[in-house]
């Protein structure tokens, strides 16, 4: 289990004054976030909330035939499930770990009480929720408009923001998140690798050329990132 650090990586917790963080810390449990672990299923009652410290969580929609498509992502800038910040009692969809990390788990009822007592945390969470839903709406437009190549580059940039230069990722997992065939992801990844933008070996991807990856992505990446930085400064810093 990942030990809880004195200085959190989660951007919402960083918004707290030191004395507020000290009061909150005893109620946290540091938990590992393992690849493909399902944290919540759709419409599941929420008992615990996770402040993400490292890794990447996908909010996905599950269709009747079992296929899934990603709606949004959450990293160290946020919390899952997002609806819990808006007094939601059930989840919006399935939350699954895409990139390994860890988070700070807290009882939802306890968090609700703390939010009522901490204006700084309440304001940070409200700003985050607004940025998250802006991301959700932008992704809807992106999925309907842009190519698989552009969306793949956008997704890899999102992972790079949250996880650094190197992270675990399979073609199957990326294809599932983008709602495309594995063969499509293989072609896109091969092209990016030949261009020297990424390196992919045995399920581990390394970003070699950040600028090249940004050039390959659609404008949705920048729109979403700018929205987060506007509402939640240092969201990815």
C-alpha cells in the first residue's frame, strides 16, 4: 500500500490550508489503484470517495452488448465519483483504473460533513466539478467529429499529463476507451512510433516527443486542459 505523504499530490487537497489538511488526514485510507480495477459500476450507491494521487481513472459507458466507450478521465486533479461532489447518491457510469496509481479513500458521509465545514475545499471541488463536466461535453463533440488518430493522440497526452513520460497501456485497453478496433489503434501507434513520437514495448508506452504528440492531437486536448487550468490552477502542474 502506498504510504500517505505529508504533501498530497491531489490538486484539490493542495487547495487546503495545512491545518485543514491535518484535520482531514486521519479520515483517509491510502489505497492502491491497480490496472483494470473497477472502482464503481454504473448506478452504484456511493459509500466511499477517492481523491486520486497518481494514475488515471476512466469514466465509461457500458452498452447492452458489453462494449464500452470512455466519457471522461480523472487523475490527480480530481476525485471519483464526481457526482458525489454534487450530492449525488449513485454513480454516473463505470469507473475503471486505466493507469496504475493510488488514491486517498474517505467515507462519503464524512466527506460531506467536511465539505460543509471547509469553504476552501468546497470551492475547489465545485470548480473541479465544473471543469470535469466541461471535459465530458467536449469529449462528446470530439468523439463525433475527430479521427481516431487525433483522439488517440489526445488520450495519450491526457495520460502523459497525469502519469509522466512512461506508463502501462495495452492496445486493447486504448481501443476500448476510444471505441475503435484494436487494429485501428495498432496502426495509429505504429505511425506515431515510426515518427519518433512514442515508443511502445510489451504494454509500456513512453512519450518521446511531447510537441509531436500535441501536433497529432485535435484541438479538444487544449480546450479541455485550458478549461481545467482556468478553473483549477495547477491542475496538471
